[in-house]
């Protein structure tokens, strides 16, 4: 693939890897696992000759700790894996959250739990948005729904990570990684490297030494660190992003992220064709979660339908936002299976039927 | 949605079904259309069927995964068994003759049997059977132009395979001829 900004047809994994090089990624550490190995493969071919350090570690544990070291030294660093591999990295992620190390981590999810299957899933929503590792920390979580976003969110991921000194996760799935779509790559050099005065990159005589650690043995100090992190997470709430499609006149609001949002949009089209007024809210940031828009829509819509490729994880955040104002329904498939647009449509139709019956009773 | 065309391409791994889909998607992209190419990448690829869904549209494509199709290009019996009932009424099902043991009964869809393997062998390259099928498909459903397909082939074929461009072009033309001169199936 040529390094220019023309339109190309790329797999999601390759588009993400190319974007990382254009975003000025200086180091990548990884370990192969389906369905994301193309990221490592692409970077192995193209990354080194474009000046980045590309290293296949001996394990996921080693890879995440290499990220800790390189990012701690001030480099712009990315790591990628798929569900079981991400589980192995949780300790390092928690340590980096505490030490306030910015990094970008990509999870191209597959079906679980356990070693599971290589088919697409969204089963790691809880792990991504509620911690995963131990302690009170959060990652900013971006959920792409297209190959274009697989590329674009790399830029957003690095920018946000460095702005707040936090980890950012791109939470994709096997289908987004493997599918090909048109993509326009952002130009090289559009994300300049800022000074990182906190980095442990060699001590000049002009300043005190920098210490990056997650060990604060005195609880008073540990609480101070926690309070600082919590202040930061509150500030991060301003970075919330979502896409709202045809919600203005909608009676039924679909809420879905990533690939499930694409499937839901097709169901929306089918339902609108049948005269059912359906809208879609697609959270783009899963943390911070777009609660406010859902609370607001709950005043006008009749019902919600959450569609996920899991047993109902984001569902809990939608329920928190809707606060019992309106019924929240759920349609999910698990273990690498996908809900089809027709399955979602049937769910919409049965909700619409119940509400039609109810409103007749009232009038 | 009427501006959207949804195609399933399915066969054994190694028959070039994924690259057939890629060529089609690439050609549509060259023509400025919206495209998506969704491969099966699961355990089914080892010995069973490999398939990809190609969607070509004038508008933004919603789901890259659909369960019914406007057209099917079928290159083995398991794929026929799996997708025969998934072609929309009025749709087209095009299959490779030598690989289908139980030809489908004509019904509400247009069915075409193409001797892709035989024609490819006559052209001296078994590997271009998929392009014969593509040519045949495009003769009936001109969703992209043959010129765009040739441009796409130049992009999709790796450097060390570029010498195969002429035989691919012949295969494309041969496929189109087969359908242009075919007697409609009863």
C-alpha cells in the first residue's frame, strides 16, 4: 500500500496499522492472535522502514510491560491484541493507569469467555469500560463502526491519551478487523509530538528527577493519587461522542455500538420502510458514556432497544441513563454469533406491537 | 436501499472466491461507489466453504453483514446448499457447473450454470475460473464495468502475478460471452 492520501480498499486491521504509522507511532509491541494478527504483520512489513520500533514480544505480559517502559520514556506507543490476550495485559494496564502513562491499546474482540472462538464479539465491554484490571481506574474507550473509523480513531486515541495521560482503548471486533471498506488515510505529520516533561527520558541538570511508579505504600499518598485520577476522569466526561440517526421523531430508539450499530442501522432502514418510527443512538466513546443524550431522548421516545454482540453489557449503562423512564429491551447474540438485521427488525416489530396495543388502551 | 446491491460469493478455500469479491469491490470503489467486503474467516475455511459478502451502493452502507442477497456466485455444493434459499425473489444465482452435483430447480430466481473451470482450463490457467464467473455475472448484472475490473485486477494482483493480467482479461471476456450467447435456463 502506497503511503499517500488517496482512497484505498483496506482491511480494518491494516487500515488501523497504517494509520498508526501516519499518526507518528514510535513503537509497537504485540503478540499474534486471531483476528488481529494483520496489525502486527502490516507493521512488521511497513513499520520498521518508516522509523518505528516494531517488536513481537515473547508473550502478552512482556508486550504490555514493554509499552510501560517505552511510553514511560515518552514515546508514542501502541499495542494490540484480541480478547484472551487483552485479559493477560490487565496488570500492566492498571499499573500504567496509576503511573499516568499515556498509551493506545487495541482490542479486536473475539467470542469468549475463555479461549473462545475467533469470530467477532462485543463480550469485552465490561472489561474495557469498567476497569478490567484492579483498582479505581478508567480507560477512554473508542468504538469504531467502520474501516474509516479504525484508521481515524488511532489519531483520536493517541491525542486523548497524551492530553490526559491515560490509556485509550480502541474496542473493535473481528469483523471490523477482517472486513474491507474504502478508507482515506489522514496525512502524515498531522499529530505532532508534544513535550513530555514528566517522561523518564534522561535527567538534565536543570530539573529534579522524574519518577513513574504505581507503588504508593502510604495510604494517604495512594488516596491523593486516586483523587487526582478521579478529577481527571471527571474532566474526560467532556470528550463524550456519539452519533444520533433519525432520533427526532422516533418512538423506538436503538442503542448499539460498533458493528452492532451497523446491523441496527440496517434494521432501522427496514423498519422505517414498514412505517415504524425508529432511531439509533451509536455511542462512539463507550467511556465516557453518552448518558445525557439518552436521558434526554427518554423524555420523548416510547421505548429503547439495546443491540449487542454479548449478553447485555452496555445495556446496564443505557438502563442507568434512562433511569426507568421508559422500557429498555435487549437483543443480543453471543460467542461469535451476530444478530441479523431481520432478527433486530422482528424485535422492533414486537415492541412496536406492544406499544400500539398499550396506547389504544390508554386512548 | 434500491441503490444497494448485495452479493454472496462462496466456494472452497483456494478457488479464489475471496479475491473474486475483492476485485468486484475494488472495481466498484474505482467507480466512486460505496463498498464493503466481508469475508468468512472462521474454522469453516479449513475444508469447508469460504465466502464473502460484497455490498455495492450509491449510499452509505449500513450493515456489511446481510442474510439475503440480490445475487449469488456459487462455486461448490456446500455453498449451494447453504445459500440457494438466501437469494431474494427476482435475484440471480450463478454457479460453476462442474462443482455442483445437485443443480437447483428453477423457481422465483434467475439461475445460470457456467462452465467456469472448463473455460479456464481452455485458456490455459485453472486459476482464472473465478474471473470467468465474474465475467458471466457482470454480463447479466453490470454493477461495474469491465474496464474498472481490469483496473482493479492491476491493483489486487501482487507484483509477481502481473504477467497474468492478459489471461485474466481473456477469462473476463470469455465469461461475458458465455452468458451473452447462452440459452436461458428453463
